[in-house]
């Protein structure tokens, strides 16, 4: 009787472990499909960003655009800085406001800020090494949560997670962590 019980428990454990591995494998496949689609197409979204950097919390709403020419982030809220646009391509980074363009140097990573967070998210979606995936629920929707291997920035080693919908692979939440602390949360808005 005891052997049958041990055998049954062992079988259950093996099945559970296989199920977990299979879930991560399916999550990886879903993310690779998302990545392939994201890299090959133009992408525009609106997002609410919450940044907790150096003990100060800053919230803003931005529009992010990605196309063959590069990426841009335009601040929509707060209204006091609405219209400021940061553009990044392979050559340079610029900041624009009401027709005035300020060249701010090369496109190398200069750390994390609320606006540069969108560039960091874009970079991870295109280039970061997949670490693991699990199923989760976000706002009553079945999703995949993907974690990326840490990558270095001038702000330190950054770890990022992405939550995207299981059915249509829409990003809904990205979080950036530095030194184990959540620094930036990006929540995507769909009308």
C-alpha cells in the first residue's frame, strides 16, 4: 500500500513539474511571436508611467511611436510639459518642443528616466534575453508574464518584466527594476 502511495505521489509531482515547464515553454513561444510581430511592424501606444527614482514619484502619460526611422516619446500629461518629444534613432537623440530641436548626443543609454523608460522597454522587447514566462491575470484578462535577464545601463543592472494578453499579444504592463527596487511602471492604455 505504501509503495502505491509513493508511486502515485511521485507521478503527480512529475506531472505537475512537466505542466510548469510546458507553461513556460508556451509563454516563451507566445513572447517570441509577440517579439517577431513587434520588431517587424510600426507600433504606437499611449501609456501611463509611474517612476519612483531617488525617493521622488513622478507620473505622466505619454504616446510612444516606433517605426523604421526610430522611436519617439511625446508627453501628453501633465499639461505643463505636454508636447515635449524625445526622439531616438541609431545616430542621435533629440528633444523637441514647439518646433525647437535640441540635440542631446548619441543614442547610448544614459540611465532611467520616465521618458527614457519607453526606450528601455522597446530595447528589451527587441533585444533582451528571455528568462522565464508564467501565466497570470491582469484586469480580469488571461495574460503571460515574461521576465528578461538583467541588462546593464548607466543606472545599474536593470531587470524588466512584461505582461501581455494571451489572446492578442497586446502589452498591458511593463516594470523596470534596478537594484531590486521597482523604479518604473508602464501601464498601457487601450480605448
